[in-house]
C-alpha cells in the first residue's frame, strides 16, 4: 500500500529536533518566494517538508501478509507421537499458552490464551473444521495419529483466517505424499499401541508410506475402544445425606466410546507438476453420563446421552508450473454428520447409521 508521507521538522527555541532522514533519492521541496508583506513561508518559519514514499506492512521491510511475524508453535515428529491421545485438546495441552477443556478421555477442546470454542479457528490443510466447536461434548473431528503436524498461531489471527480466529488458529497438516529417486522404490511404516487403565481403553494404529519415483501412496488407520472411566471404589451418596460423597464410584456408566479413523492419499510429484488426492474419515460413537442427584427438589434424570459423529473429507490439489506463472488449484469436500439421543431408563449407544 504505497503512501506519500510528509514529514515536518520545526525549529523552536530551547527545543532540539533531529533532522529527517529522507533517503538518498528523496527530493527536497523548496518553499516559494514571498514578499515581505506576505505571510511567512514554511522556510521562514523554520519548517522543512520532504516527500517520502513508504509501504506499510507491519514489518521493517515490505512483505506478503502470509509471511508476517506471528507467535507460531509447531508440534510434529517425536514430540507429537509422545503427546498423541484420543482427544485433540489433550494432545496440545502441554504446549505453552495452550490448555484443554476436557469431557472424558476422548473429547478435548483446545484453549489458546484463555479463548476457546468459536474464538479458535481449527483447520485441516487450510479447510475450516468449526462445526463442532459449540459444545463441551463436540470434539474436533480429527484423529491426531492421522496428522503429520499441528501449526498453532497464538493470539489474534482474524485478518488471515477469519473472524473465528480472534483467539488464534490451528492448522492440522496431513501426512505428506512420499516420493523417491527415479527408478527407486521405498517403503516405510509405523505402528502404535496404547493402553489406559483409568478409561479401560486400548488403541492401536498403523501407517504405511510407499513411493516409486514421483508416484507415492500413504495410508494410516487407528482404532480406539474404551469401556468407560473407572475410579477407586468408595462409598457413594444416598438421599438424605450431605452431598460430600460422589454420586458414582468404581465403574462410571455412560463414559464409554469407540473410534475408527483412517486416511489415505496418493500423488505425483516430479519436481514441477504436483498432483495429490486425499481422503480422511473420522467416526465415533459415544456415551455420556447425565447426573442423577436424587436430592430434595431435584428431578430425577434417568439414562445417558448417546452421540455418533462421522466426518468425511476429500481434498484434491493440482500445481502446474507455466512459463508465465503457475496453476494452483484445490478442490475440497467435507461432510459432517451428528446423531444424538436423549437416553432412557436403559440407554444404549446409538449405532452409526450413514447413508
């Protein structure tokens, strides 16, 4: 944004003002001549004006907005592998300035410097995933195991990412499509197994990367199964007693869940033309505890709240260099489905029924 700026330097008694720096090519504007009876000119008043063209970018030198400085954290590699859990917010919880709003082991909503929900923009490869940000039981529909890295912008980022990013933004980057040297074939794989006694859960995942020259394939699959939260056995509350004992102890009902998530991708990259396509799926069925205090004046609430979530995402990207520029095209499709029930006397998790 070019701006013509006029600097004024005035000489006043008992006040020293440094001279303006106008640059080596900046022309000096000379004041017009004036007769004695006319008002004083700028030069006679001791003022000197210089025209300087500057570019306002918020940085010392002109730059693109996407390269402007920001407080950015990246979680990847071994650090990401150690932090991975079923809940997205749990995975980021140990990073400075980031906290987590938790509803059990599976659901974790990220908090950046005290702001969360629809004040944080969550994206997958630059595609917004903000349809589950409005409730404590609505997780970000991405499994951390399927991602390559997380890029977190701490602080206001609305100019770049939209009004939802008033508190910050998180971009979830998928695993890259592998390539190898011409004529060579490479194969890499990884696996993980996790056990949690507190949530009676077990999870397992596997990822594979195959490349032959400029062609590449990647695939990852993870399944998580929890029997529900378990606490130490203890005496529980009964009607008529003071509310100082837990309502439920031991095996906590309606806290179980299952997940089965996958990601596949294929691509071509010869150093010039780049073509890749990805498909990711997130599917979970959950149970939740509805408190039943049974106290005086408190209505008895029977049953739990079951919920099934499914998310499908397809992304295709094409980059073709041309003599006069470059063609960069991206097409994305995202589908999110949510089913919930109000429970009952003997609630059961909703089966996942999709068209």
